[in-house]
C-alpha cells in the first residue's frame, strides 16, 4: 500500500514538473525541471520494480539515469556557451 501511494505522489510531482517545463519563467528553471523529471522517472521505475517484486527493471533504471545526466550536461553546456559540441581544432 505504501509503494502505491509513493508512486501516485511521485506521478503528481512529475505533472507539476511538466507544468514548470512548459511555463517556466526562465530556461534554467526548465532545465532543472527536466532533470527532476528524470530523477522522478527513476524513482517510479524503482518503485514499480519493488511493487512487482522483480529485478527486471534495474537496467531501465540505469539507462534513464545515464540519459538524464547526459541531457542535463548537454543543456547546461548549451546554456553556458551556446553550442553543445565544440569544433575547436588547434593545428
């Protein structure tokens, strides 16, 4: 019962974060909201794994975590420099 309540609470938090992504006052706020959505998705998958009493979702948790981290780094680099991949070659 506690796991079901936790899944519902985290799902409501994801809906609130989606609102922040859409109506965020600034772009950094939107990036932070996207990062928080990734963290909450990991939590929902982990709680689903606990609820179903299986280890089948552990790889999915790792994949979501890695993609969320890479996305956050890419957005941060884009906000800082304006480009994601630098093509500076020192010959």
